[in-house]
């Protein structure tokens, strides 16, 4: 299971969960890191050039309105947001800008011996 270096338990709890549900898919972890290095799945990102807004793990307001409404209301857990994001990623990895720049973030993670 992966953890992130030099962060608190709040972030590593989500990193471990993402690692668990993805079968330790380091590419996915790096993609989420590139999208939202704070691992705050309720986070609203600054506006994009086209006027849309990304939320959580980089969900764009033009394509994921129902989930974004739940994120805004915090009617889903951060783990549920990660599960949703995992589904989006499995359908099309390149839907996330972070996938294109993910390799910059590999050194931020380490594999634990605890499974």
C-alpha cells in the first residue's frame, strides 16, 4: 500500500484508501496528486481558462454536475469521491490533465510494508 511522504495522517488516510481501491496503481495515485496535491476531495480548484471549474480529484463542472453538487453539499464522503474518480479514470485516463504530468510526482510516494 502506498503512502505519501512528509504529509499528515489526513492526507495519508486518503492516499492509502486510493491505493487500496486501485490495487496499488501508482499511475492513478500520481494522477490524483497532480490534480489535487492536498488530497482534499471537497476542494474547489481555480477556474479553468474555458470558465469551467474542477472539483476534488479534477472533476470538471461541464461533465460531472451531479457528483459536483454532492461534493459541494458534502453529501458524499471523500472516499466516495475517490471511488467515483477511480471509475472515471478507468474509463479514460486522459480525462484528467494530471495524467499527462503524473510522472513528476512519483518521488512523493513510497510503498509501505503494511498491507
